[in-house]
C-alpha cells in the first residue's frame, strides 16, 4: 500500500508540474522581494506623494518612515503581493490621509515647504527666471488647492506616470473615478491659471 501511495503522489506531482501555466506561476512565486532592491528605492516616489497630500515636508518625511516600517512589518506577505510598488503607495497614501485628519482635528495649519526650487535651466535671464518661478509656484499652489482625490490622482498620473489601473488600485476607487478626478483637476487648474494670468491674482 505504501508503494502504491508513493506512486500516486509521484503521478500527481508530475501532472501538476507539467500542467499549463505551472511553470510561469512558479517563476512568479520564486521571485523574492528585497527590501534593499525593491522597496528602499521607492522612498523618493513615496515622499513626493506624501508631500502632495500633506503639503508639509516634515510630515511627508515621517509618513515615508512610517510607510517603510509598516511595509517591513508585513514582509511575510511580500511574495503574495502582485505589485509591491502599488502596495507601498497605498500604505503611504492612507498614512498621509490619517495625518491630515489628525492635523485638521487639532486645528493646525498645513503649509507647503519652500525647499523645492523650480527648474531654471531654460531661463536665459533673471527676468525670465523670475517669471518662470512665479508660474511654477502658481501651478504648484493651484494643484495644492485641489480636493485631495483630484490632487492625488493627478500627481500619480502626471508626475509619477502611473496607469489608470494602478491609480485605481492605490486610491481604492474605480478607473472611471480616476479619469473623472484627473479631468476635473485639469479643468480646475486650467481655469484658475487663465483667471490668474488675466486678472493678476
């Protein structure tokens, strides 16, 4: 009986091993996620998203640290995650929103840091540089005045180059809602920018 059972097990294993899709499935499962190589390089991307939501450099840095800790604490689940990048961005966004709520509850003002300097590489003289700085600052301010969902969706799409599907996963909304938020964000920024340029607001 023991021999029969062993033969049956060997036969079953051979069936599964050579079944369609088994090889690709195993290769996917064999890929080990490394904190050093796969997660740590996401720090800048996480920081940009956190800053876009909190509008506060110190808060954004704290969010990134908390995100890294939370991701590390769930390391046993890494191999089951389809996209570790989307996983990290989702945690980062949720932590950023939590901090925003806490700050609002404490009636603390949220101010954007001024350490980000605009690109001046193509400005040919001081006057053009000053005008470019003003435009960049205006666009940044208009984006930061958007509702959070529009702000996050636009940031992930325009600045991080994420697909609608990825953004939907990160923000836990449908792809259609992502498109609507981005469309409304672009419309609002365009309208406010035109008004600002026209009336000097």
